[in-house]
C-alpha cells in the first residue's frame, strides 16, 4: 500500500487567486471572479462569451458547420429560457437568502424529493425541469466552445474553465468494480459491483455528472441502464484510460478526473527484476488486479494476463494530466499488502486471498513482464519514462485516497441497513461525502471523517491533501465563497 501511494501522490503549485478569465487573442472579453453568490440575481455576473457569443462572431465569415452551430444555439436558448424562469422562481420563493448556485439548487430539490415526508407540491416536476436545464446548459457550453474555437482560432478559452468548478460537466470518471476473478474463483468478491454502483449514484446525484462522462467497468445487476458497463478486464481498463481520458478532446483545462477502483490489489517484490544492493531491502511494486488476471493468452511475450502496476497507472495519469491540465484524484478500495510485510495470523489470508479482504497473491514470474507491458504499450505518448528501470521515479502530482494503510487489509461486509455487501471504506466514503455535501472540506478532513474503520486506516497522500475535495482549490482560513454559476 505504502509503495503504491508514494508512487502516485505529488505536489502542485497552490493557486493564489480564485479567478477564471476568458481571453480571445490579446484582449480580455470577460473576467469572472469567484465571489459571494447569495441568490440567482448575483449569478447574473456571467462570462460574456456565454451570453454574447452572437456579438463575438458578428461580421466573421461562417462556414456551413458554424452556421449549423448558430442554429443549434438559438434552438437551445429557446429551450433554456422557460426553464431558467422556473429556476429563478424557486430561488426567489425558497432560497433567496441562501448561499447557493444552480448546481446546489438542483441537489437541494433532489434531496427534497427523496425525503419520504416531503409533501411539497410540484417538487418532482421542478426536479425534472432543473435536470433538463442542467443538461441543456452543458450542451450550450459545448456548442459555444466549439463555435468560438472555429471562428476565433487564436482564443485561449477557457483558460481555467468558464463553467463553474461545481458544475458536473467538468467531471470525468472511470469506475472499476471487480467481483469475479475468472481464473481463480477463490479470489472472487461480493461487494465491488455494489461499490461501483454507489460511486456512480454519488457522481450522478450529488455532483450531477452527465452519464456520458462516466465509464463503468463492472459486471452484475445495475439499477441504471445508462451505466452501460463493460467487463473489468485488463484490456478494457487500459482502453478506458486512453479512450475516455487521453484521447477525449472534450476534456478541458481545469476539469476534474476521478479514477475509482474496487477489487483486489497485489504487491510484487522488485527483487525479482532488480536485485537489491547489499544491505538495502527489496522494494515492492504494487498493482491492481483485473478480472482476467492469470488467464492464458496467445501472446508470446507473456502467456498470461497481467495485473496493472502502479508504475503504469502513474505514467498514464501523468501524461493525461500534462496533456489536459486536469486535476486528478484516485480512490482505491483494495489492499496492496504483501504477505512478507504483514506477519502474524493475517499472512495466510493475504497470501491466498479471502472472501472479505481485498488482497491477492502476486502472479508467479510476472513482475518483469508486467513492467515491460507498460513500457511497450503502443498508446504510450512518452518514451522517456520507463517502468522497467531501477532509476524509475514517480511523477508526484496526484492525490490518492486508499482504503487502508500499509500492512492492513481493505475489507467488505454485509451492512444491515440495506442487506448488501459493500466495501467498508467505500460505504463510509460515500456517507461522509453526502453528509457534508454543503461544506467545502479537504481531502485530509474527508479522511478524518471516514476514519476509523474496522481494522483499517484510510490514507490520503499528496501535497494537496489539504486542498478542497475534487477541485483541489486552496481552502482559506475564512469561509470559501461559492463560485458564480455560469449560465
């Protein structure tokens, strides 16, 4: 566990100014500074490219595609207008004095509808309207952004994102839940698909993340058909990392990337590949275990499907972060403990894997092949970073939250309230995030809220661990102002 965390976390230069600025060429079109937003009227301080796109493109030559986008924007604005009246009416009648933006209003109505004692008329209809408004705004933003990039090619928009940081459309996520291990049924678990479902529901309900921004890799029964999961095999996990993140042109600077994994982890001795120097203990190489680990394949280089090493994940997220200027958070509900560093009665459980713990023994004679597979992947952008090398150093620019510390076991169990099996860590994590939905909390504070658990101590690593969850923004001593909503 410790090695995996130390190989992924990192340092980023803290921001000193909460300001989003949109520029076109050398002239500023709009500056939207994060400010106190007490009601809908305050949120009319909008970035002008959002409302004045027609003025910006006036007099500029438009090809057929641009004309089509102009037609689409006018159509979207007609659909948005009546829904914004509903939103403003709700603000004025129920939340005029609240410090709340559009996303938070949507969440508040969602929670009102979910309360069994709620008898307020029209809540369900209002929720449907606000949800529709959320998606239409996202559509409009995408079309406006594409149009302006075509018409004003030298623009720099959006430098740090003109949609507010709280907007669900700024999030991109990959959720992996591995219950069934095809090659060794004794390793199969029962709660990882449920974990994946809980994370999906949190992203959709609490953060309002669009379904197409979330890639799910899991097997089993799911409550929402829009999840459209695929099996959590090695090939599918790696494909999702490249296809949904690296090759995704919709991800913009400042967007938030979440990678969640629930399943088994493993730990390999680096001495198998790099003999330790005299007097120096051998290190470990941690890995996540895909569903098809150990299955035979037709590859001559290695006749079995490998785990995915922490080095390979580090490379991929490093390249994605640099290419997209995105803020990355990894959440791992698994164990990377190795039998050699636990000792005592737990060693046997770690070596063989048990039904309620989430560690797996390393694949035999696989360490070198696993590292070479990372280096030889044709999708890799950087050829200078090498996993198979003694001088390898992790890129220290990621935040990682893990279910337990080194030497401990991540566990799952049946919870009496809903009679379902889930990861102890994931259950506590979602509960803490939901309970503190209206607060700005840091990753470290979130770890404290989740701890202590049953025989496991959650860990968060990264120099930005005291920054705000997801946005990684600085948290000042005083209350953080709510970002102005872009509409």
